[in-house]
């Protein structure tokens, strides 16, 4: 028995030591990062079920308004799909003709034998055109709307997670995004238009659903029906629908768009939302097909719905691009390689982004950086192509009859004889989508030169890493797909020399998938997007295999690029599960970092005014008085600001800052020397007309008045505000002894903005926000623990069977050791 007990104690001590090593404090935010994080407010996806809200809801149950609201919801989804398709058509239409002028006229007219134009002439004009286009795109982002830079996918992910990013779904952002991407893509930067299209769709979804534009003061005739959609909860679902429609417009993939919104964009989803999003995606697909068929795609007329999205990979079904079962290990290796390259890409871009934040923080510096990088890209894309051609023109000038598939019209003659094309210029000197088509669809008998492909991959890979993050609208899907196509084609051609049945185009497709999976860590939606875009479901197994291994390998080294940029921007986005270290902390350990201001049910205007002007809190617990002994004990132990608010008390409700500000702005208070009518009388009759209804409270959403813009005379400061009709009488709460992991899940899964912490007597002892639950905040809590306290925590965690006993001892105040 002694030896068995000794072994058991030895095992526990070993486990405790391992846990103690894991509990050592890790990364925390510095003061500058905390200041930046504090500027990000949270959205509230919880409904405040106050008396006036329940009255408003009850009045709708006995009418037909619920039916018409649901019908109108479907109509709004349809309109979002149509408008997203129109924006995609606008981008595709003007971009097509801008690039046609640039490439077909400048290069194919000037860069011909006997044209009289030297390479130097073409090169200088090329630099000026690309620099001019980049200047326009960068001015729009650097000086007009900075949030329109990049792809916008990280910002939309944060918004759907519950973080309020300023101006991210404003109409001005839509104009800058959709117009700026025209110039950034036309400047031949290694960027795509699919990310900005997703952001544009999200803006359309968030804007059209509201029925009102605060910027222009425009109200639609359907504003009455739209009132039900003017909440953070409802707007979130419409933004998700718009993002899904944006993916459909970019790739022509309705199912892939729905899954992308589910996998990468939305933190909250339900069955009804999936069906509505799919309907919106189908409407977007029909809209973009209809418009492109009549105005852009040659050979099609109005009404023929066989056009593609903004990015066309071509159909594989009739191309002979097949694979056999013995090739599956080759796809696994391709996925591993893609995961390594994606992780390296993320690491390089992370270091570059950190450098940018330190050295290119002003609009002028960001503008200068974008123009400088544009010149670098223009030089790098031209000089290697010309160098390859000059080194061996007979090898790289190939006859047009060698084109076995794809579109011969996308080749570049570039100083080659008539009926010939320049192989380096066809890859370097063209739009990314055209290069992808050549790499995917040139048959097994067409051999790209290995040296050319290798140089093209290295340069394009580094340029894409350099460009992502500059002050222009830019997507990363197409650059990632092109980089993956290049090394996939190299890999396929090498295998073909050993195994003649190999189709290099298939490996180019799987290489594109592996690069995107290794960089962005997107899985199922990318598989479906590529399958829909290639119009052949037989490619699903190899694409799935490569993406799966690319994600597994990439996750070993770092996170996906979008998550990395969210972290670098200090946005408090909450993942699905809490950090493992949080298992040993309790809710009360974290709540001590949060100052608490409470209100009585009947505060004076002065109490409310002082609390609103002296704090930035967005919600306030409403309490009833507790005993003097409890009050003094909690005042000493907690962080209640003395002289501000009501102090500790029994929690009876919660009320938001916006609701209190609206009460003060409408002067809904009572004189302190007259009796207050009961809540029931106020709700039923409200003889004094001082009770605000739910629609009045929510009318200014989302731009509620600021407390500093409200004038209150000194004579009104002693009047009384009755909070009982407006507060949430049954807010979600958590016990102070609850594990922080359980608290995290309750906060995260319910989409809360504030979570009150109460003790066993329902006395408020703290309040949690998402900023208290981030990994960095929890690391900061651990950093405040002494070595002895960490050993106690490690002992708790390493002795799992005794956890319940430890919690009970903690609740009754008994020592744990």
C-alpha cells in the first residue's frame, strides 16, 4: 500500500510540475497595444428583454406583422444578392477594358518586330501606367478610407465575431473598395479582386437591411418593416449573407460561398440562416451571369446564364485532366509542401507587417510605400521576362499551334514573329487569372521550361508577400492560387517524366489548393469553390487531400494569415474554445481587473450623468442595497469607484449606455418631490407621457447620441430616473467561483457584450467583457500570480478527480492546501 501511494504521489507531483511549466506567463499586450484594443468596442448579440421590449414583442404576436417581416427578410436577401452581383459586374466590366487598353494596345502593338518601339520605350510607359494606377488606388485608401485597404476579410471576421470595427460597413468604404480594386488589379500588382468583393458584399448586406442611411439621411418606404432588423443580432446575419454573396460573385460558386461564410466568416450560425444565405448566393450567381453574358462574354447574349464569376478557372470536364489511385501519395506530398510554403509566407508577412506598423504609420508614408512597391513589382515582372527572351529567343518564342488548350488570345507576342508567342511574357506580362488558365489547362504535351517556372514562382511568391498589407484594396486568393499553380505545374511535369500517365494540369490545380490551404487555413469551402469553378466533382478527393495536409502542416508553425492580421491589429476576437491555461482560473480572478459602476433602480439624473461622463462603460448593473457589512467588505475587496454609482448590491438587472443616454436626451425623468407611477400603470397608460417605448429607444441605431452632446440644466440634476421599464430584468450571470473556461463558453456561445459576476447571495462582484477573456488578458492574470499561487493552481489542474472538492472548499472559504 505504501509503495502504491508513493507511486501515486510521484505521478501527481510529475503532472503538477508539467502543468506548472505550462502555466508560466506568456505573451501579454504592452500599453500601446492595450490602448489600441480599447478603441475596439463590442457588438451585443443578446436581446435586452426589458418591459418595453416585451410590450413591443407582445403587440406583434396578435397581428400579421411577423409574417410580413419574415417575407420582407427574404426580399432583402434577394435584393442583397442582386446588388452584390451588380457591383461585381461593375468591377469586372471596367477592369476588363482598363487591362485591355494597357496590355493589348501598349504591349501587343508596341512590342512587335518592326513596330519602331524599343524595349526601353515600352518599359518606361509600363512603369508610368502602373505607378499612375497605384497612385489612384492608394490615394483612396491612404487619405479617404483606410479601412478599405487589404482584402477586408479579417475585418468582416471580427465584425461577425462581435467586434465593432469603425467604418467597416459604411457606404464610403464600399465606394473606395470597389473603385480602388479596379486600379490596384489593373496596375498588375499581385493582388486579386475576390477579397474586396467579399467585403463589398458584406457592406451591401449590412446597409440594405437597415432601410435607412444615417450618412445621407435617406429613408426607404420600408423603414417600418426594417425596424426589426435594426439590431446588432439581425445586422450580423445580413452581413454574413452579403459576404457569402460576395464569394459567389467572385468565383461563381453559390455552394462554396455559403460554406465560406459558414467556415471562415461567421462565428454564429443556424439552419435558417444557411438556407437564406444560399438563396442570396443563387440570386447573385444569376445576376452576374445575366449581366456578363450580355455585356462582357463574347459568344453569349442576354438571357444566357452560362457565364462565370469574376475569376474563371475554366472547365476541366472535357480536358482529359484525370488522375489515378496510385497518385494519391503524390497529392499528400504536395499538400505537405503547400503547408510549409504557406507557413513561411505567413511568417514573412507577419514580420513585414510589424515593421510597417512601426515605420509606415502615417497616410503619407503608406502612400509612398505603395507607389514604391508598385515600381518594384513592375520592374521585377518585366526584366526577367525580357532577360529570358534575350538569352535564347529561339527557345522562348514558341509557335501558336503549340497551345493545346486554354485561350490563345491571352498569349503575348512581345517581340516574337507573327504566329508566335513569348512564353516568359505570357506568364509574367499578363493578368494573374490568364497565367492561371495557362498553367491549369495546357495539356501534358506542352512543357513549360523548368527554369522559367522556378524563377517565376520565387519572384511572384516574394512579391505577393511584399504587397499584401500596402495601402490598396487587395485580395490574396488569386495570388495564392497562382503561386500554387506554378509549383504544382513544376511538380506535375517532373512526375510526368517518370510516370507518363501524369497530367500536370491536375497537379497545378491541387498545388493552388495547397497554397491557399497552407496560407489561409481554409478547407471545405475552398474544396467546393474549386470543384464548382472547374465544373468537375471528380477533383474533390485530390483537392481535399492536399488542403487537409496543407492545413495540418501549417498549423504546426503558425495561424492562418487572416487570424495573424487580426492579432496584429489588437482586435479582441474570441476563438471557439478558451486557452488551455484558462482551465485553472476562476471568474473572480479575472473580474478584479474591471472597475464596476452600478445604479440603483431609481437613480438621480446627477448619478447617471456623473457615471456616463466619467467612465467609458457601455453597460451598468442595476442593484438593490445589501447589508452594511456586506457592502463594506465588498467595497474593500473589489474595484468599485467610491463616490460613483450605487456601489455593491443585489443584482436586479442590466441597462446599456445607449438606453440611458436616450432616456436623458428625451428627458424621461420625474421630479423628486412627486410620486412615481408603478411600472404596470406606466406601461398600460403612462398618463404623464414620460415613458419611452421600444421603438423610440432604438430609433437612432446604430449612431446613438453622445452624452457630451446632451445639455442638462443644474435644476434637473436632482430629478429621478426610473430604470425599471428599460433594464433587462433577467440578464445572463455567472458565479464568481465558476471556472473561466465555462465562463468563456457562456460568453462566447451566447454572443454577449457584458457578463455580470455574482456571488452566492446574488451580489454583483464584477463584470466581464470580451477584452477580459482574450488570451493576452488571461496571460496577464497569470502574470499577477505568485509562484506559490501558481503551484496551487497546478495542483488543482493535475489532480482532476479532486477538482470538485477543491471548488467546494473554495466556496465555503476553506483553505485548499
